[in-house]
């Protein structure tokens, strides 16, 4: 049984899974786009989410200017937004519009939202579950929280540690990093934030899961 998430982080890092990936793993981290992605990716393959986001860019709905995008999605017609969302996921347009309006109403600007939003506020928004809330906190707001998902659960199960409760699973992943912070910073630049380390840790787990690698290849790096 794996005793610490630090053991897992070190092994994954030795596998060089993040080659050619962005610094925070999530494309365009720190931007309003992360909110869109965190909602659109629910029960959807990321390759399809990329197509949806690209469609919005081509239609000049998604500009890359966070404040402008916040206002755009707070006031966009639901039918127009739905036209860029594939398949049976079109109800997500109401979630995107709803959270955009809520951000404007409660925080006024995206910048203020990033600085002051908390988990409870996000989790209270329609269409935002735990994973989406933590994804927004980490990848959009740069907060010191670890995102865990089905890849995390399955990988730890293969390593002999089955943790079904979401918060307990998050706690296990975070604690191993905090408990071994000095050793962690022997692997990463001293100026890298813990938030970014958590982002990259989660990214490594997802990349490992996507590749469907043999867990024995991971254990060989322990």
C-alpha cells in the first residue's frame, strides 16, 4: 500500500508525463476560460471540450480577455451559446450563463472574483460540483488546493489505497506534499508555488491515466 502521495508524485515526475504541457497543465490557466472548461468537461471527453472552445473562439465569443469574456457570457443568448455546445451537453449553457451573472453580481470583476471567491460560493452555484469548484480554485484562481478525480481514485486503488470520500482523497494527496515540502522542492524550482505543484501533480495523474500505462511501470520508479 502506498503510504504517502509524495511517493506517487516523485514516481510520476520521473516518468516525464508533462513534456510539452503548459506550466499549470491546464491550457490558459488563470483565465475565465477555465470556468467554461470545468463545466463543459463534466461527463465529456476533453477533446470535445477543446472543439467547443475553439468554436466559441472562431465566433469571437471567447476572446481571451477575462473581463470581456465574463460580460459576454453573462449576457449571451442561451440559444447562441448552445449552438457551440455539442450533443446532449447543451443544458450546460444555463450553468455557464448563471455563474457568469453570479460573478458579476457578487464580485463585479473577474479579477476580484479570483482574489475573493471561496469553495462554498462556487459549490453553491448550479452545475458546479466539487471537482469543478476545486478546478476553478486551482487552475483559474491559483489557489493552494489539489484537484482529484476518477483517475486519482483508480490509480490509488491500483496502488492499494482505496479512498472513496472525495475530501479524504484530496486530503491524502495534499498532506503528502505538505509533509515532504523540503523534498518536493528538490524536484521543483524554489519559486514555484504549492498551488502550481498541486496543478502539475493532478496533471501528471491524468496524463498517466490517459495513456493507460501499466501500473508496474509506475511502481518501478518508487
